[in-house]
């Protein structure tokens, strides 16, 4: 066994990335404080061909050196837009035919292993603030909530870890349905 070299990874150029068909998943970041978390979500979104990242409220926007530090140029390949209010972003997505799910611990949430997205369903996922999670007013607008099962004394993941877990799982399910 040997590690692959970078030139063996069949990486897309930014132009090729922009032209390739994306997974019908949009990420909404609801008031994320950490630029490192934002950059990490961009990088994960690039790796999984997520169609767009929507940045809301206090969430910083590119260009930003701290976002770039973890995004490693993914902020240039993944389309993004900004909304002052997360509620406005969710409302617009729903008007465009998206089913919107908060990634949050709520009454009657759907556990991630039990959530099955439709292959051609337009889906948006809202990830919340590092301390407060997804705002209740945003949860109220969502079609449902997805929860990551957790078993220890801590019942929360870092937002970038949550995004990695949920996005990978859903992309895998969509591509293999």
C-alpha cells in the first residue's frame, strides 16, 4: 500500500468544478461565529459537490483570510450567497421548491440514519451557531429536523464536524439510491 500523490487524485480545476453536475444539496449557515468553521464547510461542500452555501447573519463572507485558511480555495469554487436574516434565506429556498431541514436536536427530529432523501429532491440543510444552534424562528420555518445520534456526555458536535457527518451521509445516500 502507498499513499497517492496529488497528481494521482484526479482533482477538478475550479472551472471544471463549476461545470460539473452538483448534488441537489444547499447548505445554510445560521450565524456561524468562527471563520475556521465557515472555511471548513466550504471545503467539505467542494469535496462533496454541494450546489451552494448560503451565509446568514453574523456569518463572515469571502474574501476573508481566516475562511481561506481552512477552505483552501473552496470558497472560490463553491457558489455562495449572503442573507442578513436566515429566515429570509429559508423562505426563498422553500419558494424555489427546496425541502429545508434544520440539523438540530428538536422534538420529533429524524435521526440521520433514518433520513432518506429523494434522489432528485432539492434539499437544504441549516446548520446553527456554535453556542445557540439553529434559531427557533428558523426551526419553525423548516420542513423538519435531522439529528445526529450521539452517545456520550456531550450532546453536540462542532458545526464543521456536524456538516461533514451529515453532508457525507446524505450525498452517499443520494448517489446510491
